[in-house]
């Protein structure tokens, strides 16, 4: 049984053992009836006290995943529940100590690196001239240098009401709150709608920013597997019964990291569960207007008949991150608490930038811009898919329907941390899968973003990854041949 235990995190060692063994049972690595190592042996191998291992085994037994028989040992229960994610004692995610987001941003500054780690939009598409003219014009009009409105500039909210029609949403400007990007939308939703210590449900894999925020607030995060666009509704239902959660965070359209959307049936089922269990769905639609296929799903919000959805989106990916502008749409009863959370954070968003964006939208530039960037991202996505097929056919990956990234699973046995470090040594940056998961899992994975690189650079990067992977795939084979005695003597 393979365990990777980290001593310098907030998660106690016994809980790490519980989480990893549970994960291995649920993903089939440990099968029905498999025997766990004896307490004494595992403790000695991992340098732990027997009490630590004993506590972990007792916890797994309490969860019905293993059975201990005196004198015989501990075995995986036949027919152990395979519904994942019901971690009854979920801990704050240890993301803070890893500083995953900070690392990703730091990597982007290394000029010598070919980085696929950040889901950045293509800088050459930033609308410098149009925004320049818009800024000039609103400055001349006057009034753009004051604090402005807490809910956001009325002109911008009017434009947003029109824009959101494209997402199937009919929303009054009064039901909106302009935010400093989607990240602030998530932050204020967590602060206004949940308490520290509450359980937050997230899809798994998930955008890491929400894990960082939840960890900072001491909140417990429970992951609901999202297998290639199919949210495990059984796991969601089980988590609702076990935790009575306040909030579920989802990127249902062009998910980050997978680029896949939830089906209509799945969206409706999520809304039914939200209504039945009275939790809020925080819909993050940051990529909603960055579809790469002709048919685009409407926002989850547009299907909500029971005021369960709080919706956020952002101009960071579709236009330019430096605007730091996004919007949150919420049912009226929730707005005062959300506006108070926003105000206590930064009072207001820049009136100057809001008015400039309103001007840009009013002039009708966004639709031209979006058709241009979608064409560019489609070429880059296809270049990446073809290059993956050529250079790393041993892996599996998602085929993004929109957004800027895909999710790639490494072949079994390739260790994610080693692979990521080696890729970096070979000049290629990638976002390690662990950054997107609220709990560890044995299967190595990564997110690859294609937004900023030309097809030629994508080809070069994937070719380099192919060479790194080939060297990793040789490792177990080499070990096997050495241990079987097939190799010659080491002289
Ligand atoms: C799904 C998702 N939500 C939120 C954000 C944060 O974006 P913003 O720049 O709008 O704060 C990102 C950024 O990558 C994202 O991918």
C-alpha cells in the first residue's frame, strides 16, 4: 500500500492515512477483501507510532470501509461503499502551506520557461486601443474619479444586463454587484453566505482559488467528483445528508480545469438537490462566453426557479485581467449581506475602469473581440490536442468545449510531483493536479492551458513533455528488470 504522508501540514497524519486509504478503496486500487499492512509494520515503515496507525484503521472501520479481525488483520470490507467524498471530518485544505496560486503566478514571470501552468488569456488580444479611447472619453465626461456606487456604476450594470441575455439570463441591474474579478465574487459569497467551520462542497477537480479561500476561513471542503463533465449526483446527495452544507461551488460551463460543461440533466438535478437541501449553488461562469464549439449551454442561473443560484462572472479571461472587473448576481434577499461583504473588503471597484468598460460595451466592441479570440483559442486548443496525441499518447485528457485549459491524467505509476519537477527542469511549466483537488489521490494529473502560446510553441512544449514522460515510463520497467535479476551484475 503506497502512502505519501506530509508532516508539515495542518492535516494530522492519521487523517492523511484515512484519506489516502479511502481514496485507494474508492478508486479500486485496494480491492474488496485486500489486506491492509499490519499496524506494527506500517508504523515501522512510515516512522509513526502504532497509535497513529491504529487510530487511522479504527476510523476506516467506523466508516465501514475496512474490518479488523483479531489475530487475522484488517481487510477492505467486501462491497465497501464506493460513493466518494463523504469525509465526515474533512479538514481545511492544506493549500496555504503549498501556496499553489502564488507559485503559478511566480512561474509566469520566468522568461526562460515555456509555461502551460496559467489559464491566462492571450496578451496580444488585449483591446488596447478601444479601451484607451474609452478611458479618455469617460475622463473627459467628468465624475469618473470619485468613489462611485457600492453596487457598481449604473451605466455598467445596464450594459451587463444586456450582456447576460447571451447567457440566457434576464437580470435587473439592481440585482447585481460589480466585483473586483470573479475571485472577489467567490470571496464575498463565502463570507456573506457561510460561517467559518461550515462545510463547503466543491466539484473535484476544482479551481484552486476557492480552496485557498476556504482554507483561509478554516472551512471544511468536501469534493464531489466531476468525471469528465458528469457530476457524481450520488456523491452530492450523500454529502448533503452527511454535512448539511451551506454552499456548492461549481464552474458548470467550460470548467476550469477540464474545459467541459455539465449536461442539462445534471444541471437540473443539481438545482433539485439545492432546493431540497436548501444550499446555495455558487455558479462561477468566468469562461461562459469563451465557447469553442457552436452550441453553448446557457448559465445554470437561467434554469433556477427557486432562487438557489448566486452567479458570478468576470472580464479577466474574455477581455483583460487588469480590468479586475466582474459581476455577481444574487436573489434580492441575499444582496444586502453580499454588498456589506464587498464594502468591507474594498468599498467599491474603480469607477474609472467601470465607466470605461461600460463605454467599451456600449460601443459594441465585445462581440467582435469574442469572435476573434475564440478563433485563436480554437486553433491553440486543436494544436494542443494534436500534439498530445503525437507526444504523450500514453496519457488521457479532456477535450475542452470552451475555456483555456484541459485536464490530463498521467499513466499509472508516474509520480506527479516528480514529473512536474522534471518538466520544470526541462523548461516546461505545468499546473500540478494536486492544486485542483481538495484531497490527495494516487493518480497523477495536471492542467495544461493553451491560451497564451502559438501552435508552434505548443508543439515544442508537448514534445518536451513527451521526452520527460518517456524517461519516467522507463523507471518502473528498469526497477522491475533489476529486481527480477534479468539485468547484468553491477560491476
Ligand atoms: C474559474 C475561475 N474563477 C475565478 C477566477 C479568478 O479570476 P478573476 O481574475 O476574475 O478574479 C479564475 C481565474 O483563473 C478562474 O479560472
